[in-house]
C-alpha cells in the first residue's frame, strides 16, 4: 500500500545543531508539505513543494529549509536548531494542489 | 493572526448522542473547507470536506454545515461512538491553494 513515512519519530538535539527530518511518500504525489503543530496554534505551514526542484516558503519558514530532488522525498532541515523549534512536525502530500492532504505520523523534536 | 478558529479546546459527549464541533473563519475568500481527525501519536487523517458553493455535505455519520454569511462551519457526528474520540481540526483553503488549520477540538465520547 502507498504511504507516507517520517523519520525519526522522536529526536532530541541541542541548540545550534543542524537537524534534518526525513519525509518519504510512495503515492507519487507532486505536492508535499511540512507543518509544525504547537499548542494554541494548530498546524502551521513551514514549506511546501509542487514538484521536483520547486520549493516555497510557508507561514513560519524562518530557520527552516527544504529541498526536492525527487518526487518521493522532501527533507526538512533546521540550519541551527533553537528551543523555539521544539514541536511536532508533520509531513503531508496531496494528489493535486487543491485536494485534501495525506499526513505522515509526525516527528517529535525537542531542542535543549 | 489565526484565520481559522476553533474556540472550544475540548468537548465531551455521551455515546449515541450528537457531537457538534464548531469552527469560525475570517477570510471571506476561503473556497473549500475540510475536517481532519487526529489520534494520539498519528498524523491527521482527512474526514470530510465542503465547497463554498454548498451549505451541507453528508458522509455516513458525519455531516458538515457551512454558513458563509456567518463565516462558520460545523461538524456533526451522529450517533457518536467511543472510537470517535480524537482531536478534530478544521481547515480552510484560500484561492492560492494555501491551507489554514484551526487549533483543534479534543472530542471525548463517553461510553
């Protein structure tokens, strides 16, 4: 069955370190998204991609970057982790830009 | 500023009764609305949606109502079951295909 996976599921890191969160989908969806979920804020869009080599900033993109070298993967990089980036991160994909999104299981990141 | 708001962080309902989850939005340009359901330690899963040209969409026990003049939508679950206990997020899509999510409502269905 097609699916979307995230790794690691849990990560603890220190302030200032570079961290990369992986997202892999097997639906062959062109559209992929990264969100963070924080209490009181719901899900907020960090970055998104509509296809290979396409990346776009979302609502809360500062301190994050993404790259899209193939259809299946959209890794999220925190260049220099900050305590404010402690959160649960969800990757999602969709068949079209306007359709509902399919979410991965999430990565809980703690920055100490 | 939060464009999609769920003002009730939690809701408890007896099994078999109706659950009503509410969502308000501020952007009149939103043209598509969705509800997602989320269990602990899992990602959100799509539940039901409604286009802005409709005022009601039904799928089994789940019905979404849209009141555009009030910028309000609601999700009705009838009858509620213990397996419906989860966090429910409403979301709205703008004309640029950006999705905005509410803060979620935690539903507990009491057996």
